C-alpha cells in the first residue's frame, strides 16, 4: 500500500442514507475541478490521423505487441507493466526488464453476485467522494444497488448500500451531492419501469433524496432507464443533463429547491451513452449507441436545436431543416456504437474525445466539431477518463470490451507524441477485468478506479515515471 497512505485519513460514520420517496432539498454550489491545466503542447496533424505512427520509440520495452491474455493487437506500447510490482506492490527481480509504473491496491467484489463471473451483475459506474481529505467511493450496479466504500487504511469496506429496486446505470458525486440514474417501477405507474434520477445531500444523507420529475403527474425523469448524467455548476444555478435508453435527453435547472425540467431534447435513435455540457458556449454534446455524436445549441432552453450530427456517412442538410433531428454531417464519425464522451482542455484548445465499439477514440474541436485525431485501440472501447500521472502529466485511461485497461499520453511532449500508447494491462498479465470495463474514474494522487462486467471494483494508482517530460 505504499504511496497510497497520504491523503487517506480514516473515518467511519454511520449515516443513514434514506432511499425512500419524497422530496428533500439540495443544492450544489461552487465550481468544478480545474484539472486540465498543466499541459505544454498540442495535437498535431489534421483530420483523421490514424494509428500506427508511434512505432519507433526508443523507450520501448518488450515485444511491443499487444494481445497478451487475449488475441487483440493493441499496437506497440512504451511500457510493459511488471506483474509482481503491479499486483503485489514489489518486485524481487533486480534484473526486471518490465516497468514499475502502476499498482493494483485492491480488488473489491462490488455486487451481490460477483462470486461467479458468469452471472455477476456489472459494476456500471464509479464515482469518488472527496470530503475533508477523506476518500470514499460510490459504485452503481446492475444488481439494483448503489454502494459506498470506505478506503481508510487501504481496506475497502462497504459502508452503506442503498436498494434502488432496479438496475443502477450512473452514480456521480458533485459538490457533496450524489446523483443516481436508474430504472425502477414508479409510484405513479406501478406496472412499468421508468427512468429516474435521485439526488442525495451527502452532508445530510438521512434526508429523503430529491427526485427529478417531468411533471407532477409524471413523477420520473424519462420513460426508460436513465443511462447518462452530467452535472454542471459552472455558470449560474446547478444543471443536470440526463439521457435515457430511449434516446431522449433532458436538461434540468435547480430552482426553488427542486430540479425543474428546462429542455426536452429529441436526442438520438438509441440509448444515450455520453453527455458533455459546455455552458460557456451554450453547447451540449451527446453520443449514443446509434453511432452518432450530436452537438446541440442550448442557448434557448425551450427549443434546443441540433447544430451538427457526426455520423459515419455524410448527410446533406435538409430543406427546410428538420426540428431537432437531421442536422448536416460531413461524415468521418464512428462506425459503431459511441460509448463515451469526455471534455479535455489544453493550451491548444478545448477538445471533446469520443470512444466507440469500432475501436477508435477520436478527438474533436469542442466548438466546431472538426475531427483533429483518431486512434485505434485494437478492440471496442467502452469507457475512458482523463487523469494525471504521478508527475502531473495528463493521460487518458481507457477501458475495453475484453477487460483490458490502456493508458495513452494525451498532450504531445518532446518525449512522447499525443495519443501514444504508454501501457496495457490485462487480467492475464497484470491487472484487468474479466469482461468489459464498464466504468473508469480518476482520483487524487494519480489513483484510478475501474468497474467491470465481472462485478469487480479495481483500485489502481499510477506510481512510476511514464517518461513524458
Ligand atoms: Zn519487476
């Protein structure tokens, strides 16, 4: 557990998290993190850069080939993690030629059924609650619970679990509020599962959660499961954007102690998998398993319009323009389900990254939607997060369909091109999931956390010098 102590002072409170109905009051104030700060470089090249350019790196170790434990060719990586160091925290081989750069601090069975991998309920979402120097972790699961894990002392003890009576797709902590998106039977429609969002004030968790309701007679957020959430407190009152399995997107504003429906966006043809709101530009980016990315103008909340649709094939503008839906597309989008979107800023500008089951991660100019980079990853990408390594360099952590975790450099440095593959972890060779990585999130001190289809929560940390500077 070396290197994991520092910030992790222990505390064990026994709060009651009331998961019952009714309304509480809550409010998220303040700004969000400014973690996209210390980069020094740029994305090179123009559109649609493809993979395979990073083969001649003098720091390369090992065979360079991927596919250990699977039959996937991830391409050449700069480092090959040492299994002993990664999984046990130390390596006794003084001649070890593998890299001591990442450690697995814990593997937690985070669902009720995770003893049997063939029937484990997936860990669908992971979020970190950092409060007064204490780190706790929330997980959501297909087994119908969110759970709270205490990390004190390097042990991962379940502190609380809340039954939601249906699969939980999203947990997200923002400013001491827990947002949970799930699917369950509502009081208003006792025979039908609907999509709901509940919000707990973690400073007063015994209060009933705040609920997002479309209307008094429609006490739920979407007709089907809530599959994506993004919350912003950047400009004005807190806003929640929710996306559903039915393809709908809704924007909610906090007003008079409730989240009020502000915008009903037609969204996509299929399940929403990712949302990024850029309040300064009045733009909302969305992605879905229909393979499309859409950019919405939300400056007039009552009539959000699709500015641009990024799809695999070009489509001309329609005349007259179809409301909400058929925006023009120049093509060059993803060719399979889009699985996540993340916001990433560097001195070169603001970018949106998208991941897809087509195996690529693409970088887009955040305001124009122009594709500035595309990298292949050997297999479908399910989730990703921007994180910092132990030296404070920005890296991209990637979770794949087979359960592998990839780490890529994010901004070009004199020693490493943007997007170059730094290392690959698999359950066979070092650490990974048996089944798709469903969620990945970054914490303080270069820690990161992954949730998998195998029902496991992995607690990891970048510990070594990735030789980016
Ligand atoms: Zn070693």
